[in-house]
């Protein structure tokens, strides 16, 4: 990851320190003119056309900064008593205790007060044909994945501090999004939309659960139930399941948007005790024009790999996330399914950062609560977006909008494909 940007106007000038490090691939993909290629990357998807700009917004809206289903009490004890509980919960608590031991032990996890992580991402999307072709399982779909190209490349910086404070900066192909929590509200800011807060109490970032924050993972699944066993990526795993309670779902709902369910599963290796896969499913029901009801189902699976010991704590450094969005509820010709994927890797991890104060996690000054500026708890924003250099534009006549439910679950609606 490159952290410095040279000054080409003056040879004796100091280099610029980048807020978000740039992946090395941006330079090595064009060995003869690396800085010209970097300039094209910084300008965003302008050079690739309007369709690329819409797809980039799609990816960042869905994959960029999703949250987990429910808030996690920061004062929850790691060593829960497994007695006097139903067998499914007792098994889950025992599995969580094994995970704590595998991740480094309770003393090591409790000694972490703050964390800083730098990583890089590659994203790609594939949009499948809707209507009858979707219902019949037709293969006549637009398929784009990282197997056929590099996808969208970028980097991110994540800061965390106990309790409930976190901040994320993510830059992908010249477009930057920021998200965070000040302990009272979780918020997100994108180039195509003003700062806005999520409904309900603040919730942690899903990226932290992808093997980055073992204490957060242990606290999340401390109230889960064990539903059985499953083989994941060649490893036998215990399956822990956790469902968001009705009160938490109501806090995130509104008169026009109903959160029907949100369930999360954790797959813990029987051999190592570590979290191997994170899977969550989210169902949203909205009111469309007239009395029509449209449902959006979001399914996310993250394969977590390459655990390394950092200061006595096992941290995952590599993974792949696959997301599927299904739109249904109206006539079958309007049903759609979209798939996305992200490959992420962690380049740096540091614990107990000195000087990381509350001021580092303040929300933007223009932040508004979701219900103050958005209809029905769903932010409906028309394209285009404004990238770092106002470069993202959509094709004339494109009728795409992105509905971002409570800050992180984005879906594209419209009649024109990306």
C-alpha cells in the first residue's frame, strides 16, 4: 500500500501523505506510465463511461460499509456461565469460549482498548436478468466478476475504540465514502448523498466481524444458539445462529419500510476454534406505487481466512464476501437478482493507539437523522454521484435510484440495467 503521493510540480517539494493508502496494483498495472494510470484511477469511473459510474455507486452502496443486525453491549462479559441454559445455548456459549481461547485468550482481548487497520479491496458486480428469465433460471445474464478482470480496486482505513466508537474511510476508483459511530448514532456519508444517520441505536461495522475484532465477535455470539454442524471450505464447523429481536427490528422500521427479519450465522472451525465464515440474511418490505408491496432480500456470506497473530491476538488477514440481492413481491416480470463479490485483505493492524480521542469519531456537522430528511426510513437518491473530482456521471435518461435502508443495505431499482 502506498501512503505517499509525490509532488510532480517541484522535485524538492515534500510528498503528500494520503488519508487512505493506495493499493500497489494501481502502480504496477501500468509499469510504463504508473502516475498517469494513478491519475485516471483518482478521477473515478469517468474514463470508463457512465455505466461504470452507476455500477461503482451500486457496489459502494451495498458492499462499502454495512452494519450488523443489532447493537452489541460493550460491557458484556466474555466468560459467560454455560450452566442453567437450554442445551442449544449452552453449546453455543461453550463454542464461544473455545473461540476466545483460540483468538488469544480473555486477558489479551480485554487488553485491547483501540485498533487501527489498513486494508485493500477488489469489488465486482454481476446483474442477472429479471422477469421470466430469472424465474426459469436462464443463463442469459450479464455476468462480470473478478475472474474476468480486476474489478474496482481501492483501500480503506478503519479506526476503533471501546466502547462503540469506530470510523471507516473507503476509497474505490476515485470515489470515497466515510462511515462511523460516535457511541450515540451510526452514520454514513457518500459522494452522492449528504451525511445521514441510521435508525435505531448505533451498531458495529460488519467488517469488524470479519475476523478483525475477536472481542466483538465473542460478544455478538454470546447469546446465540447452536443449530448443528456444517463443512465450510473443507473444515468441519459448528453453526451458531442469532436473530435480531422484534424490538430491534421495530426500531429500524418506519411506516413505509418494515424490517421483517435479520438473521446472522457464524461458522466456527472444530479444528482451530476460529471463525471461518460469517453469513447473514436480511428481509425488507417496502410500499411501492399504489398498494404494491416490494420485498428485498439481502444475503451476505464472508469466507474468512489467513489468521495471523498480532500482539498475541489472532486476526484474519484475507477473505471473500459474496452478496445476493433479490427483489420480488410485484409481478414476476419485475423480479430481479443481483450478485456482488468483494475480495479484501488486511495490510496493517495496530492495537492501543495513543492519542486516539473522542474527537476522532465525531459525526459530520451536516448530519441529520434519517427520519428528518428521508421518506420512510429509506434513503432514495437519484444518480449521479459526485466523486473526488466530480467525475461520476450517469447516462442521460437513466432512471436508476439507490435505496439505502438504514445506512448500509443498498439496492438498485429501475428499468435500466447497470
